C-alpha cells in the first residue's frame, strides 16, 4: 500500500528589504507503508539571500536539511543548484555572486551533512533569469534554486 502526499511549505522570510512569503512545493512523494521502498518525483526548493550576500539565512536551514536527507535517503538522487542574482551591480559581478550562492549551499551539504560532492551540480545564471517578467530589481531574484532529481 502506498500513500501519495503533497508537501507544501510556507515560510515567512524577513530580510532587510521587508517580508516575503516563500512557497516551496514538492511534487508527489510516495511512501510505502511496509517500509520496503519509497520514491519521489523531482523536487524544487528555493533559498533567498540578502542583497550582495552569499550567507544562507538561518530560516532556510530546514530546507537545506530536507535536501540533505533526500540525498542520503535516495542514494541515486542528485541535486542541481542554480544560483541567481538581481540586476543591481555589474553583470559579471552578479554572475560570480550567483555562483557563490550556489556554492554556499553545495558546501553546506558536503561539510555539514557529508553529501558526496559528485551528487551535486552547480550553475550560475546571474541576473539572466529574473522571477518577474520585468528587469526591475527584485529581492526574489536573490536566490538559489535546488532541484532534486531521482535517478
């Protein structure tokens, strides 16, 4: 017997720019009640950063831990960490900042949770993929997206 459950998490992010409601939704997670096996669909988690920062706000520690648990629990799973930045500042600096944001999450997974570095891929998009349709500076663009993929 298996149960499909949808996990929805709402977090209130407090930063220097005000309040942001963060919505992280995982796709269907299947848990076998007999304990023999479990699988999951691709999942996405967002981590938001303060302007110009690569420090992971403590409010996102539960998300990082969830990612680590999934990577440990599902030995064939992999994580792709995409780094982003808003459009303030120089284009090259934003690209580098977004890479360092992805790298900060990868480093935390490796150092704190002993996740193998081979299970983690990172890519930096800088300011090239804003959340909104405009090029306005948005705190929501200061993020990293963690994509967990079963293999």
